C-alpha cells in the first residue's frame, strides 16, 4: 500500500510541476503576443510613413522638373505623363 501512496505522491508532484510550468508558458506566450502586436503596429506605421515619403519624393521630383532644377523639360513631361497614367488608372477603377 505504501508503494501505491508513494507513486500517487510522485504523480501529484509531477502534475503540480507541469501545471506550474504551463502557467509560466502561458505568461511567456502573452508577453510574446503583446510584443508581436506592438511590432505589427510599428511595421504598419513604418509602411505608412514610407508611402508618405515616397509620395513626397514624387511631388518634389515633379516640382523640380517643372522648375527646371533637375534637368530639362523632358523630365517634367515624363513625370507628368506618369501622373496622368495614375489618374487614368484611378478613373478606370472608379468606373468598375
């Protein structure tokens, strides 16, 4: 009977250890999930900032091309043509 009692006690200790470890793992998972969520927010903000900066660069290039500081009027015409194509694509999407 003592052997059965010893086995049961050992099993209870092992179960307690497993439950404690599970709790620690759940805490770790919560921390990692929060870190991931914060990283995703930062990534989306960075992507949005990059898109804003790219748009700003295009506007500045266009302004420089029109002003003549970046070269000939050909560069400005190329940029205006690109912008017109983008506008045409937007209009086509709206008409769908």
